[in-house]
């Protein structure tokens, strides 16, 4: 099984479907990682306990007011908690983003998060434009404008951009990803294959799914996500768009998909395995990006690899002195099996769990040492201190 970031290069919607290729299994070792993140050499297939993915102006007040009034009337006639109601509510807050740069061009999606022009998207949507490229944002009313990058976090695959002098922006309502239940209906909104304003629906297939999304930037740590898995159709171009609950609240930012293979020169589409960054994680990263242009992450102070014995988990290969892990009494050879109650079945799972919480958070780890299970509390450090 091969996988892809769902950004959209020039698509061929009539291409023949790709032939399935056998899944590959690859152990992941995370050497010399002081912040409990992995320097993945590359995401080549389905990892143990993780799905590996390769890295998706002129505004007339009169017409805008008329459109707003019509939209309000339509919303009032729709059943509460229906997909149609959600679509009408959230579509004005979701944009398509076109990017160009030295590495090429393509498109993705974004979510308006403030009425003064802030838009949340994936880092892999905007990274091509980061050094001398350009971004164009297209709104649901048909208008468009240029945008600038406010901040990027490659290791979380999140970015914030800003548009200027655009009136009547409709910020999305942010919900809580922690409150999601497996089996709950969700709606994905974005611009797959450049088709702006596309709405698909499905359910939450799983929570806390460790997904190694790699990194397209030299020297950057790979994005390892503690993702929401959904079977809502997510395709190239959906990257950075909204995953929404039936209350019309954004609960995730669509970021990655798994596919059975890719046609020559392109990417294949959804097979019902889409992954979104939980909005509860995105919120605190956004605050840092807006304030500082970059984000710091929680630090455990270990290097990790997949456990090799009968016990599934993340084996601590080394524990740095003076770090939170050392202060909590963790030792090399310990196998971490739970993080705040979440099952840890691989190194990627521990990496993703650590990165999903803010620096300074106190967490409980369950680990196995010499066949005995113990628990310990750890106050996670800050990567900026290293």
C-alpha cells in the first residue's frame, strides 16, 4: 500500500485506476531523538502500528449582502444536524489555495479561523511557496486574493497564512476533537482535484491513529500525527480542508490519505482511509505560529524503536540525562505501552502521542521493565530548550 499527501497537482480525472500493490511492512527505529520524535529515513509503506504516508479581490458589498441573506434563508430551512445544514454553514469558511514555487505548483484547501484574514492549512500546501513562491486564496463567493505565510510547522504539518483587505470573512467554529466518538458522522470539506466546495461524508473510523507523514523539506523532522482516521472521501486537493462534526464545528484538518498505488505521474484517490490532524492539537500550534512564526513541541528526552519481544510498544533505546524521562525514572530498555491511557503499540505511536500535547503537560506512562508493568508521571519538556 502506497500513500500520499492529498495536495493536487494538475489532475487527470479520466486516468485508469491504479492496480493494487502489496503492502510492505517496515520497522521504524528512532535514533538520537531528544524530543521523542523520529528522524524517519522515508515513509515507504505501512509501518508497524502506523500507516505511513508520503506527503495535500474585488468584493462587492451589495452582492455579498445578498448572498449572505440567501444563505441564511437556506440554512433556516434545513434540518438541524443534517449534512446539508453542515455544508451550508461551513462552506463559506473553507477556501481553496493555489501554490507556485521553484518546486512546482498545485492546490490545496484551508479554513478561515479569524475575521481579520487568518487561514489554517497544512504545511505541505504552502511549503513550495515559502521561498520566493506565491499563494492565491479562492473564496466560496468566487473572489480571490494573494496570501502571505504567517508561520509554518513542518513537524506538525500545519501552517497559518493571512489575506489582507478582504471583507465579510466567515471564521469557522472550532470544536473539540477529544469529544469525537468512533462511529460518529463527520463531513470533509475542501477542494479535491481543484473542485472547490466539495463535500463528502463518512464516520470517524478511529482516533489516535499514528501516521508517519514524512517531510518534503530537507533537514525537517517528519510529521508524525496522532490522527483522526475517517472513511469520508479525501483526495488530492483536500489537504488543509475541514473535517467537521454535525454541529458544524471543525474537529480536524484533513492532511493525508492512504492509497493502493499511484498512476504514472500522479496520485490515486481515496480508498476510505483518510487522516486529519485533531483540532485540539492544531489550536495550540496555531497560537504559537501566529505569535512567533514557528512552534515548539513537547519533549520526553528519549530515542525509541519498535519493541522486538512479545510485548507491543515503544522500546526506549536511550534516555538522555537531565530530561523529563530521566527525572521520571525511565531507563533504556523500558517498553512504553500506554500514554495517558492510550495504547502504544509502536515507536511511531509514542512519537505521535508526545507531539499531540503541549509542552509542560503532565502525562502518565505505563511501561514494562523485566516483565513487570509499572506507571510513572512525566512532565513533558519543551523542544526549544534543547
